[in-house]
């Protein structure tokens, strides 16, 4: 069984693909201002900024801690509200529990649409509608969570074993009772795992949302960076680093326990219980720091309606500017992905246990990868805008470094799962390590690498639209400017351009996926 | 060519090699037999350095293996071509690319290291690969992807890869265990032809005693990690075979029953 894949293409088609790839890459470099000179300059400027940040200045430690608690609370609230909304949507959007054709497609489309827009765009939207503050952040996180959890939940429901469902249906039970007794027990561990993942994800996103004014630590970071207080900003970065590392560890541990079914089982019950207790306590404490006022949020709803009304009809008079900016945005996404690929190959190789025999190198590569992945891309963007100046190049660096973390992890996992037999055979010829990597490992992982690259490309083009919110190039900057001037109809036109671009790119990437994978 | 002295190896307390002494002369062909778990694979893997023995020494071509020095291991491995039961080819690439991998150990310095790593080989190397492919009868398959070949063809690619090393010694661990009788015979004939024409020493682990009788002059049998037979093939009579393949536990079991 062979699927239609690249090795079936003849030489001419291969040549064509390579040419397209190189031309697209060249044009992207051009429009996002990436060249050798800018890369070298960027490196030295970043080091210069790094030096100015040392040592971190913790004089505002107390405010930072309060804001950190607020950030975590935003993540919790967004996750919990998102969970509540996703629960019915997940079942409605699953084929096997859908109530009727209309509701199925409505909920599925809603979830897909919510997922296709970057979270920060929601935050930006709600800040414009609600005003500055954590309420806007929570609302944004909620919508983004529904986009992800709605999909995860419905896929989990669709993948269940149907036998217990049929057995129960045969006894005459129907509807909610079947869901309650035959489906929920099966999907509960999966749901819990996804919830934890989203909590982890949302707290990280919450760290960045403040950059557009939606509450939390990001606000403070943005203020200090813009005020040239780099040592104070460094203190915030340290706190962010501690938070993301701690959360990464705890959630990886808990998810692992839940998926393996060992959660709260004898042996580690007290440790698990202590962890859950700590999270619970932390939740209560952080709610104290940010009492989310649901009433106030509800009161904001009519304002959103007003705001939406102010957006119609969209004003397309500056469409040519938007299209040009959109091109720059896409170029940033492509350049950023290429940068990520280039960085991720050595990171991935060094972070795989079967290649990197030295534990020090292995752990170092793994920690760097984790750090790059966990750091929100907007935080990177904020730093690089200061280091290398406004413009798309800062965005390319931010996207590239952040997703080098993702790709590095994916690459390493692929490398750790290669068939070891040919690897040993090549080693048995007396080949050196680099020869072994190129001749026995890369040929095995290349198709996987390609599919990961496409996934990251897809994501980067989506997220390149938000880089401009902090001045790192692309259409985002124009979006901020227009909103400051209350030109909501122009804003609507821009959002539509973004949405249309994302949809077209979805089609393109689906096509490419079929070609390459 | 190969000298094994007092070789011992334990895995988690289990004694797998219990003091092996073995000499194989240059150009010899030796069949290695023995019941499952008797340590054949472990012995082969200590000779090419993938298993580190607890005690004893091995020298190949007059050079003793220093298991603690990766460079010494690499130099030993360059001399040894390895043939596996499951071929161990890189499935997603072409026959040609797999055969070229055999040259990597030789191209381990300077510019040729760099170019061979990224897949560029000199015309001489490429022609050598082509010659070897026609030697194993696959001259028309050079561009084919390995996963489209039959088992017998794959094993011939693996043999070409091993020959690409210009080895002094071929180690084959059950090279025909996954092949049909016809392909098995062809592979065995090919291995013996290499042994005779190219004067490459051959040690082959085999389960099929008919193949052993057809092709080898000397047989070494392992049992519970020790050599229990090492002589000319014609001395391998039914009684000996029974001896080699009867597991002691069965005897103990019978003895235990008799005791009751
Ligand atoms: N890496 C290892 N770790 C632990 N035990 C091992 C390892 N390699 C081999 N063994 C054990 O050593 C014993 C001998 O194994 P070996 O593979 O050498 O036997 P063999 O003679 O090749 O058997 P077969 O004919 O089944 O291939 C077995 O009991 C096996 O389980
Ligand atoms: Mg074996």
C-alpha cells in the first residue's frame, strides 16, 4: 500500500517543487526584511539588550507577584468558562451524539471558526469593547478555549467504543441518560487530560495578553519595556520563566498520571492529592487577587453589541494597503517557519536520547527547547521589537524562536522513535555520528518532519497577524492604529481580510499536506 | 583473523557467555550453531563491539578491541561487514543509497567525511557500488526503493553494502532465517562465493543444519554460553546434534521425575 507521495514524482516535478519553494522563500525573506546582514545585526543587538537587562531589578517584586497571581487567575477563569461552554458543544459536534443535522453543523462550524482566529485577536477585540483589564483577557481566553476544547471533546466522543452505548440503548435508555452512563465514563480521563492541557496553555497565553492591555503580568512587561526599564522588565521575565516551568512540570506529571490510569491510585495517592490540593488552594488565592465579576462581564455584553453594530458596513476603501500588509504578514510567517526549521534540526537531534549520548548535552537541548516553546510568542516579539526595532524582522525572530521550540520537540520525538535496526547497521560499517544521522536517521524521519513543518507554517501564518500588535510587522500594527482612531468599520474590513487569508491558507496547506505526507 | 579468549558476559546476572575460546583463520568459513538463547548473537555482537564483555579479549586482524575507546571500536567495525536476519536496510531510500552507506566508515576524514555525510560520493565509489550491485545480481535495481524489493533481494542489497566496506571479515547473524528455501540457497551460495573468491573470512550463525552441511567445512556449536562442539562438519553426527540441542532443563526434569 503506497499513497500518492513525493517519491513517485519524477525529476521534473521535483525540480518544480524545489523551485517554487525557493522562490516563495526568497520573496518572503525579501518582504520580511530577512538577510544575512539583518541576522548578524539582530544577533548583536539582542546580546546588547541582554546585557542591559542584567542584573534583573526586583524592586517592584510585590506588584509583580500580585500581577502574576492575576495572570494565573485569568488562565483558570478562561479555562473553567471555556470548559462549561465546550461541554454541550463537544457532544453536539460529535457525529455519534449529534442531535440533528442543523445543530451538528452549527456547533462544528462555530468551533472551527473560533479555533482559526488567534487568541490575542480576541483579547484585542475585547479590550476595544470592554476596556482595559483582566475581564477582556478572561473573555478572550474563554473563546479560544472553546475553539480548542470543543474540537478535542468532540473527537474524544467520536472515538469511543460503541458497544456499551448500544447495550444501554437496547435497554431503552436514550439521550442524556446514555451519555451519562455509557459515554461519560469512557471520555472522562481524556477530558481531564485536555482540561489540564488547556489550563497549562491558557496560563501561558494569559502571560502575553497583557501586552495588548488585557490584564496580567504582560501589562507590566509592556510598560517597563516601553519605558526603557530593561532591568525591571528582566525581573518580570524571570517570574514568567518560573511560572511556565512550574506549570509545564506539574501539568505534564498530572496528565501522565491520568492517561496511564494511575491517578489517585495507591502508591502516589498522597502526592497526587497534595498536588490537586495545592492547585485548588492556588485557585482560591488567585481568585482573591482577581475577583472576576461575572455581572460586570454580562454588563459588557451590550457594549459588544454596540461595538459590533459600529463595524457594519465594513469600510474597504483602504483595501490595497491591507492586502500589501497581509502579504508582509504571510511573508513573516513563512520566514519565521524557515528560521524555526533551521534552528530545530540541531535542537531536535541533540534533544533525542538515542543520538545525544551525553546527558548534559541532551538535557541542555531539551531545556532550551522547552523554554522556547513555553515562552509566549508575543513576549518574544516585545523583546525583539526593542532589540532590533519596529518592523517585520522582529516578528520573524519571535515566531522563529518560539516555534523552533515546538519543532525541536516534535523532531526529537520523531528521532527517538526511528527503527534502530538500520541505525545500528550503519554504525556497524564504522560510520561516524554525523554520517549515521544523515544516512540512517534523517531518511526515516523526513516525511514526519515535513508534516510538522506544514503544521507550524499554518500556525505561524495565523500568529503573524498578531505580531503587529506590539509593532513587530504585518497587518496587526495597522489594526491597532485604526482602533485607536475609532475607525471600527475599517477594523472590520481588516478582520475580514485576515479571516479570508487564514481560510485560503487552510486550503493551500491541506493541499500541500496531501502532496508531501 | 579472529581470536576470542576467555570471553564472559552476564546480562542481569544471567551468564550468557561463559568463557569462550575461539580462533578463526584468515579466509576460513565457520558456521555457528546452537539452541535459541545459547549466546550466538551475543558472541557476534561482542566481536563488532555492540556488546561489551565482562571479561576476556577479542582481536580482529591482529588488533585487540579496546571497548572503552570509541575510535578503536570504529576502526574494528570498518573491517567487519555485518549481515542481519532482518536485513536492517534504510527502507525509505534507494538501493544505491543503502549500498553507498557501506563506504561511510572508509570516508571518515576531512573533505570526504563532509561530502559523504551529505550524500556526495566520488565517481570511483559510485562505480564500485554499481559493480557490487551487479556482483549480487541487482544491477537493474539501483534506483529502486528498498521497501519494494523481495526478502532475497533485500539481503543481497545488504551484502553489497557490507562488501562496500571492503571488509576482512563477514559476520552473518541468521542471514536466511526470513527467506524462502530458494532465496536461502542463493544467499548462502553468494556468501560462500564471496568467502572463496574475495578471501573474506566468514562467520555465519545458522539454524538450518542442511545449509551448514552443504556449505561449511567447520562448525562451532554453542550451548548455554560455552562451546560444546568445534570440528569438521562431517563429524557432526546425529548423536552430536542431539547433544547440542538437548536443553539441560529437560534432562533435569526427567531426572526429577525419576526421583519421584
Ligand atoms: N541486551 C540484553 N539484555 C538482557 N539480556 C540479553 C540481552 N541480549 C541478550 N540477552 C539474553 O542473553 C541470552 C542469549 O541471547 P542471544 O541473543 O545471544 O541468543 P541466541 O543464541 O542468538 O538466540 P537465538 O537463536 O534465539 O537468536 C538470552 O537469554 C537473552 O535473553
Ligand atoms: Mg540470535
